[in-house]
C-alpha cells in the first residue's frame, strides 16, 4: 500500500501533486530522530535555509537507523513563510486527521541520492507502507546495563523526562562508564560512586556536556557547546552503591589502562 493512499483515507484533501515530501536526515548538527523524540520536531522543521516548502502540504518522513525505513513525522499545511536571520521560517500546521499516524507509521522508501525535498507526485508510487506501530515511537525502556549505547541527545531526553526505568536502574548502581567521542575517536573513562550512582553523574553531563571533567571541559571551551553532540555513553561495569569510592576508582584506573584513554584518549590522569 502506498503511504499517500492511507493519508488520503484520513484526509481526502491531501494529494501527491500538492505535497512536498521532507526527508529529514542528519544535517551536520542535528539528528532529526533525536529531535523528534525530544518533542521538538515541528519547530525544528519550520526553520529552512531555502524555500523548501512551496506546496500546499508537507509530509515529513524521518530517517530511521534501518536502511530505507522512515518514520512518519506528520502531515502539515504550509500557511506562509517569512525570512528570518537569512533563513526561512514556515508556518506549518499539523493536519489533525492524520495525527494518529504521527510516530507510528513506518514507510519504506529508497532515497534518491542525497535529495531531501521531493515532489509528492514524482515519488508517490515508491513511498510504501512498511508497518504501523501499536504506539508512538519513543525512547525505549532501559535495555540492561550491557546494552547501553546512548547519544548525547538520547541522554538529554532520558534525563529531562526522568524516564523511570532508566532513572531507577542508573541511580541504583555505582560503576565505571565510557564516553566515546565519535568525531575524534578518542575515549574518556569515568566513574560514579555514592548516592545517586551513575544517574546523578550522567545528569551532570546532560546539563553541561562535560560534567566538570578537565579534558572534556577544555574540548567544549575550544569548539563550542555543540561539541558534546558527538559523545556516546555506555557502561563498562557496575558496582554496589555501598562499594567504597577507592574500590570504584581502582576499577576506573584499570579500564583507563586497558583502553589507553590516558595515552591516546581524553583522560588527563
């Protein structure tokens, strides 16, 4: 089934020839899926560097990690545009009759090259319904300590929303964690002990980007606050909250040696 066929059942006014398709992908600064999960996608989409939405309707498809899979980010009417700060700000109003599919509909579409703004009538036959999720996509529940692999954007969402399964799991353990800098390939090994455990420590990273660490702080000072968007967070090992700080620090030192994060990474000591 074509996605436009389903949308037309919900809103008969939508036609491919009056629609611009927005393929929302990584733009060098933001991952639109992270923006969507944070609840900021509609406002994010309104800002454009060119006049990209000169059609009556806009259908947003957000790139998913799986190849050729796209999350439906809503159908909108374009009700005007104004130039702001050398960019274009669109008044986009979500079509409420299609809103129930927002975050649930998964489309299959093989993107043509690097194009991000497509004419609906040109690609109508290629944008197919893959599946419909029972619930709107959101940050997954806590997957277990060994499976943690969070982007900075995902960490921000988890901490700002205090997602209960994550908060309960991370605040109940001390341990050693890893921050991977995807831009440089360098590693930072850190540890958390005492009340609040890893949760409390990672809240600091979410708030500041550097958590007070000397090398990370210097990196962000030199390159700007957006530098932390390249960080990924994982857990190397966990310990009981009652474990002594000295014991946790010994394990942290062990991992620094194993991963060479002093010699070739971001650890200063």
